[in-house]
């Protein structure tokens, strides 16, 4: 850089944008940038100043070329960098020394001036804030005036207080302007009074008023007048008000006298008009008509119903596939569920009630003489607490009227009618279940009860929705009881009825169901407990057939396989068909030894008409007729036909049906005429098996999606830059990383400083100690020196004296 | 003791008078005082003839008791037995029951006579013990047993003057009687549950090793003799044969109760040292300390018992149940059981016996190098439809798991087992299915060459569209040789079908075959012991949560014959 110092300075200022044309177009952009960095200006200037002040900087020139390590970097000695760092170090050293000196001078000293200025010791406040705060404090202190101090006569009084002045008899207590001047003199009242008491104030010559006093007077006067005017106005208003009030009274009096004359005794209105008026009046009390819900068309109703069915169907399918939404209902849905539940409950109850009433009405109409009875029962019904009680209650009622009786109980004990009814109804639901089972016990069974039981079960189904929990718990209790019976190998028709009810009431196609699954286990336990041998009882055969029937019902929808039912049906067939030992393909059977059983049918049987349905009470027949057994056989054959619907979906169909085929082929020889569907079934079996065998392909269960092997190839950065610290795309994370790095750095440097400081302090202390010892030794040495010099001098003196005396002698 | 005796001597004379009165009454019952006085007479005055009187009394008391339960008579007989025992005890102490050379002729005669009475006393006791006349269980019999055992002790101590002695004959008679104790009906598993045996077992047999040793030692001769008897009397009449059969199964039942239910056989040297012996605190005859002698005796006894011609099937089952644990380790030559086991294994009319024999056979194969030809063929033939319904299925599967664990087995063979089991599971009980599924999983995991049975991505797939060549199942269910069933080329459709099992957990379990085989093995022990009861138990603990799903479909009727009915063709 050439040129004089001045030129250089100018150039420097220009390059930093501090001088030059203010509105040159060329610099417009950069100018704006500088404007933004207006705060930097100071810094820049000080930099420039430093640059030009060469005498402040110290440089160490070295003759040899070597490098040193400074701050973890190789630094060439004598370079600017080196010099800078040395300088900064020496500056720091100086600072430390100063601080140390200050500390040392304060060491061991107590007391001193405490800086009480506001915010002086608060480090969180900036300088400006401190100032601001101090200023406000100061103002506050000033504005706190003592209103009761009579002597206060600030100029600001009038402006601040809007003329608020302490008065006495309308006169201001404040000393008048007139007395202002001698105010100073009147500090000591008592003494002054004595001095001035003789001459009254009025007597003093009127002093000329200042302008301020005149203005004040004028203002006071105008205020006073204004006040007066206002008072007058107020008074006028009050008077008007009084007049108004009186006017009403007067008018009333006037009216009453005027009305007396035209009033008549009777209204002139015609009866029609009166009636009309009444109608109108009535209409006002009528509720505003609201647009009614549109009457739905048949199609719409149908559609709604279909939608609902569809919804239920999907719910069922979900449950069947084990996609449980119960889990969702557990946690946060608590209150939703809660409110929904109660609302729904209320709604359904209302509906229910209406239905019940409807039914009731229709029943009353049906039984023409029934109204009297209905009234009677209304008074009679009471809630039974145990099944025994209920049984005794219902024993006196005719069979066909029992459902109505139960309806009545349900109606009377609706949960909304009284507290505690809900629990009672829950209990009643359980009692109803018990009663149905009770009716099926052989000792209580009546053939005429068939319809009744059907109806009762339907009632139970209706109740099951509302009183689900008690019913479920009661059923679970029953399951345990049945389990015990199964262990004892007892076969009861009520158990069969129980299984039927569970399937009828609950959704039996579910993947898992609290009631259905244990019931399934029970049924299969029963089935697997029945052993095939020559002594197989009729009861066992009967139970097997019926349970297989129920199991079919349970699994039709979900298409599940029940191995025990397969085995059971085979056992039943083998124990019923005539001459089982002559079955051609013995090896296909899954029973090792085929024997004639006590239930084996004869070779030929009379083709008897089917009597329709089989009663469950046949179970208890001690000596079952051929007809009974034959009917069971027929049932079994048709059952196999029905089961085929499930089996044909499976791949193992040939394995499943092979045994049945063998047995049925054998049976058809004897009963082709008696059992019409037998040849048909065989044909179907044949066909299905053939198809299945043809279509069947080997399993490919392990077709899994190939899983990628985890790779650990290095990731390359496209635009790698050694200076760039982070390639993180996530901005937030990047910021956090930056912050962390900064924090770490700061921490490190602070630690470094602290260490440096402590090292410095230690060094200083050692130095001080050394100094102290040195001065001590010096001092001691000088003392010893001086003593020895004196001593030496004395000695010399002594020697001299001695010499002298000797010589004298 | 002495004081008591003196007291009883006082009124001796008057009691004798009373005794005659009792005789005149027709019933020969002595009162307690009389018995005491007679006993003291015997002890003090050496009037040994009175022993006869006491023995007669004891005999007659038995006939009274066998008719009716009588507390008083029972008490009396208890006292009587005790008194007689005391007398003999005294006699032993006086050395009057052991013939010595130093005795003169007269004394020898007395000893002989007394010994005779002693024998008859033992006979009476045994008679009491083995009688089945009592219609009720009396504690007097147990007392008799205690007395008899004390007699054994007495003999052992007093006879072992010069060398160790064990009263073999006395013990033998007791055992013979015990084994023949009639205890009909037997339990379901063919063992007896007689209370005398029970007492003997818990109080003596399972505690004292010498009793155990001599039990087998004595029995080996006994059974031999019996066999000879059986051979001799082959031409007995039918009735007698029937009776004999009955006794034989009784003997077996009793033997089983005695010998095989005691917790541990004590025959090792350590055992002998640590546990007491009953008869004498001193040492026993040297033969008792040889464990080989015990083993031989044990072997002989067991062989004899097993070869009894008329043991019932359930008795076979119960002995097979414990054979490998309780018997084989104690035998001198377990190889001799081979024929018996092979026969059991080959039984075809009962499915359980071969399964039970499998354990012991395995034991023999493992320890004694037994070779069983076509073992796997036989094992394969055990896979019958009833296997999954038997009680011992877990036992079978434990062993089967072991037998099929070798990786050197032909995959044809393993595949046959897998396929057969899958076939069976199609008709099995839930608990059976629970076993089969993890079992097959483990087999497939261990023999990956069999994985084709569940995964065969065939070339057919590609070609089928054009050639239409359909796949035929190669498995032959009737083939008995597991190497030739062709199962390896078949597929396990049965398992696929089980994925829709009615029980949710089983269905889920079956789905493991459609998932990657990540699990190493299933621990079979977790699956072996499920039953319907345990399945139901796990249901018990479930809590009611939310509405139990209801059937939304509506029917007019539940049971009926026409119209919209839930189940038609039935009525209540």
C-alpha cells in the first residue's frame, strides 16, 4: 500500500464503506448491507485505528526460522499470528495480575462501602435496564406526597390532583399566595405568632396580585359559577320528576271516573265467538308445530335394515377372524363408552318398553276376556330372588299364560322405574335360564312345554343384550357344573339344551368368545369321552348325534373343523349300521376293531314314516326302540350331508370322508329304500372326493416375502466439503448439533481459563513467598552485618585500648 | 415291673376260682385280671402248662371276634397277646427256648415242649393276620403284626449266640401269609390295598433294609416251590384253577403293593450303613451284605412273579409303568426281561401295553445293548387312531421324540411319521392335536429335508396350464413299513385343515406352519399334558370385559320341525 498515512487512511475508510458518495447507484446494494451493519461501524473504525497505530503493537523479530505450537496449531515464530497470540496472552496475564492484586488488597479485610444501587449486583440486567429501573424508582419516590402535610405547596399540585385541596369552610387550608413570601420566616409558629399577633393580616396593605394569582382566582370563580349552574339545573330536573309522578296518579283518578260510565254487565259476544276465542287461546298454549320426521318409504326402511345387517355382519366377520376391536375400547374410550352406553341403554329401554306395552295391548285384545286377568297379574307380580321361588310362583299359572306373566315382570321391573331394578332384572335373567334348564330335567319335563320353552328362550335372547354380564357369569357357573357331570359320565338333556341356548343367543362364529369357547370345549370333552365298544350305550349315541348337530350349527358360518365330531359321527355310524363287521374297506376306518354293538340295527327294517322331530327326552329311554335308533341313523346321514358344506372347503376332504364313504357304501346295501337321501349323499361324496383329489396341489405354505439382508455399505456424500460440519437434512437436529458443539467448546475454554487462572495464582503466590524469604534473609544479613561491624569496631577499639594500656604500662 | 407282678400274685387264688366259673358259663373268656394272674404264675412259679391255656383262649377269642365287632373282646385279646409275648420274652431271657448242650435230658424236653408252644403261638398270630373273616378293619391285626415283628427281633437276638442269625423261617411264614391276604376287590390298576400290607410297608418294609433283603431272599425259594406245585397240579379241576388264578392275581397285587410302592430299595453298602436294620443291632449273616446276592434274589423273585400264568392285563400295565425305574436298575441280569418285554411290545389287541413296554425296552437298549429288529416299523405301527386318546400319550411322545431325534434317520421314515401323525390329528382330541402340532414342527425343524411336505413349489405350477397333469397323492396309509409309505412326496393338508380348528389357540398354533420357521424348537413338555380340563381351567380365569357378542340373526323357534328354526328336526 503506497502513499502517505493520510491517503492510506482515506482508502481504508472508503473500502469499508464509511466515506464516499452517499447516493451512488453503484453502491446501493452494498450500502443497504452496511446500513444493516450499522452497529459494526464502531468496531470497524477501531480496527482501522489499530491498524494505523503501529506504535502500539509489539513485534518480536527472530533471526532464525522456527515454528512453535500455539493453540494446537503450528505457528511460525515472528509471524503476525504468533505476535497476536503472544500479545493477547500478555494482555491476559496483565489482567490476571490486576485482578490478583485487587483480590490480595481486599484479602482479610472486612467492611467497606456496600453498593446499594438498584440492580448493581444483579447480573441478569443490562445496563440500560438498570438505568431505566433506577429512574422509575426515583420518580416513584418523588411522586409519593403526603396529602395531609399542610405545608406542601408544590407547583405541580394543581395539575396532578385536579384541584384537590384541603379546605376549611370552603377556604383552602394551604397558605395563601399572599403569605407565600413570609412562609420562610414562619418556620417557628409560636414565636412568630407572638411577634405578628398584634397586627391582623387584613390590615396589611393590599399587595398587588401576581399574574398567576389572578389566573387562579379567575379559575376558582368560574368553577364556582359552574357548580352553581349545575345545582340549579339539577333542582329543575327533580321538580319535573315529581310532577311526572303526580301526573300518573291524577290520570288514574281521571280514568277510573271515566271508565265507570261505559262498562256493561254482560259481554255481547256470541257463543260462537266465545268458542272461537277459547280456541284461539288454546292455540297460543299449543306447542309450535315442528316439522315431523318424514315418513320413510318401505324401501328406505328396508335399506336401513340392510345397512344395519351389513354392519353387524362385518362386525361378526371381524370377530370371526380374530380382529378384535375390544382392545380399542379399553383405555381412553372410557368416558365415550360410558356416555354412549348409558344413552343407548336408555334408548333401547324406551323402545323396549314401548314394544312391551304394544305386546301387552295386543295380547289383551287377543284374549278377549284377558283384560281382567291382566289387571290381576299387575297387582300380583313380584320379583323372585331364587329359581325355586320363581318355580313356585309360576307353577300355578297355565302353561300358555306363563310368557305373559314373565313379560309382566319384565315390564314392572324396568330399570328406569326404580333403583336396583337393573340388578334384579339381571338376576331374573339368570333365573330364566335356570328355569329353561329346569323344564328340561326329565322329572319336570312335559311334552306340552315345547312351545313354552321355545318362547322362554326367545325371551332370554331379548334380555341377553341388556343383562349381558349377569347372564354371562351365570352361564360360566353352569359350565363348571356341566364339567363335573361330564367327569361323572352323565348325559343330561338339559346340558344339550344349554349348548343349544348358548349357540342361539351368542355369536358362535367368533374366533374367541367368553362363553362359546368354553362351551365348545365342554361339548368336545363329552364327545371324546365316549368310547366305541360293543357296550356303547344308546344315551351316548344320542348325545353324540345331537352334539354334532349343535357343533355344525356353531361352525357353519366360520367353517371350522371339529375333529372330535368327525370321530364321533364315525363311531355313531359304526355302532348303528347293521353287520358292521362286514364292511368292505376296514382299513379305511379309524377304529381298530369293529364290533357289533348293542345298538346295531337289524339287516332289514320296516320302512316307517318319519315322525318328524326327535324329542330330546328320547335320551332317557331305557329301552330304545328300533325306530328311535333308525331315526338317529337317518339324522346322522343327513348331518354328514350338512357337514360336507364345511368339509368341502378344506384340502383334507378325501381324508375326512374316506371312512364315511366306506361305512355308507356298506349301509346303502341294506337301507337304500328306507333312507332316501343315502344314495344321493354317496354320489355327492364320490363326486366331491374326485374333484378334491384332482384339484389338490401340494402345499406351499412357506411362500414368504424374501427379506433383504442388512447391508452396511458406506454412504458417500455427493458434495463433500471438509469445512462443512454437518450434512444433516433435518434442520432442527442440525441446530441442536451446532448448539451442542458450541456448548462443548465454551465449556472447554472456560475450563482452560479457570485452570490458567489457578496456575497463575499459584505462580504468584510462590513468587510472593520467595520475595518474602528473600527480603527476610536480606534483612537478617544486614542486621548481622551491622552487628558484626559494630562488634568489629568495638573489638578494634578494645584491641587499641589494650595496646594502649600495655604500652602505658 | 417287679412291683406289678407282686401285686398280681396276691389275688391269684381267688382268680383261679373265678376262672372255673367262667368255664362253667360255656364261654371261655378270661377276665383281664385272670390273664395277668396266669401270666405271673408262669413267670414266677414256672407253671408253663398255663401257656397252653392262654393259647387256647386266644384261638377261641378269634372265633368270637370274626363273628361280630366287640370292643371288649378285642381289648382282652390284645392284652392276651401281649401277655403271651411277655412270657416268651421271659423264657428267652431264661434261655429256656434255646436248646443247649449243657442241658440235661429233662430240661431239653422242657425246651422242646416250650418251642413247640412257641411255634403254635406264631401259627395263631399268622392265622389272625391272614384271615379274611373279619368283615371290618380291626387294629388288633396291626397289633398282632407288631408282636410278630418283635418275635423276629427276639429270635434274632437270642439265637445269634455264636454266629449271626436271621429267623428266615419265621419271616418267610409271615411273608407267605401277607402275600396271600385276601383283598378283593383289587384296585382298578390290579394292585391291592390291604391295610395290613399298608402298615407293614410303611412301618417296617420301607425302613429296614434287612427286612427288604430277606423278603426277596425268602421269596426266591418260595416262588420256585410254588411253580413246582403248579406244574405238578396241572390236571386240577376247573374250579380249583379258577381259584388259583384268583389267588395268583391277589399275590401279584399284594406283591406290587409291597415291593413296588416303597420309595427306595436299600441294598447298597452305603444304604445299609446309614439305615438301621430291624432284627438285631449286631451284624447279620454275611450273605446279607452282598449286593450281588440281593440282586440275584430280586431278579429271581421278579421273574417268578412275572411268569405267574394268570396276571390280568391291568396288572401288566401297572408293572410296566414302573418297570424301567423300580425294577431294572436292581436286577442282576435285566437282559432276562427281554423276552417278556418283546412279547409285551408285540401285543396287538391292546394298544397301551406296547406303549408302556417302550420305556423299559429303551432302557434295555440303552444300557444293555439290546437289539430290536425293525424297531421303527414297530414304532410306526403304534400310531393308531386311539393313540391320541390314550392316557399314556405323553409318555409315548416323550420317547418318540427321543427316537426320532437322530439326524441320521432316513427322511422317508421321518416323513412317514409326520404324515401319519397329521392324519391322526384330523380326528384327535384337542389335547392330542396340541401335542401333534409342535411335535411335527420340531421334526420338520430337525429334518429340513421333510420341509417339502409343507412347501413344494412344484414345477407343475409353471407347466400345469399347458399340460394339465394333475398331482396325485403318493402316501399309502396302509403301508406298514415307514420307509415305503411315500409320505415324503405327499403334503400335509391335514395340518392346513387344522388351521381352522374350533379352538382359537389350537388354530393359532397350527398357523405356525404358514409362518417362517424362526423358532428353534418347541419345548414338548409344555404341550404334553393338556386336557380339556386344563383348557377349561384357563377359561375360568378370564374376566368379563364388555358385552359378550350376541347372535344378531333371529329365528322363530329354537328347536322344531318347520319354518324358521335354529335347529330343525328336534324338539325339547
